[in-house]
C-alpha cells in the first residue's frame, strides 16, 4: 500500500519555481528521506503534503487522503518539525515538542 503518492505536483511562486512535476510514491514500511541542496524543494514538498502551502497543479495523497480536501485528517496523523525553528539554543527536540504541544492544550 502506498502511504504517500505524488502525481506531477507543482508549486510556483509567481514566475519562480518551487517544485515542478514531482511524482513518486512511498510504500508502507519504506524509509524515505529528502536529500539535496538548499532551494531544491525539500521543505516545499513537505509543506505541500501537509497543505501548509497550496499546490499550483498536480495532486498527492497521504494515507490515501487528498492533501487539499482531507488535510485536517492528514495533520491529525502526522507531525512536522521544521529545521528552521529554534526557540532556545539549548532546547532539545523533545523539549521543543512538549513546548509546542502546549500551544494546542
């Protein structure tokens, strides 16, 4: 079963390209990572999958749910910790997760 499927997913920022015609799938049990230089579209892709950004074109599903129409369900089943978040220099990931979870109590 595919856990994540992208079909020609594209995100443009005006005339600038974020990602273009990205297609792949991740099967249940696979370990998958994004590797690439800054500006390659790694964060953009993740943000699209969580519907934190709207795709320009294409489609994708996570756990069989459409990333636009069923984004609330997807976000209930996933977590996202962006690399650029930094509250305090000595904060560990577990501390950050506990701190952030407090915002939704």
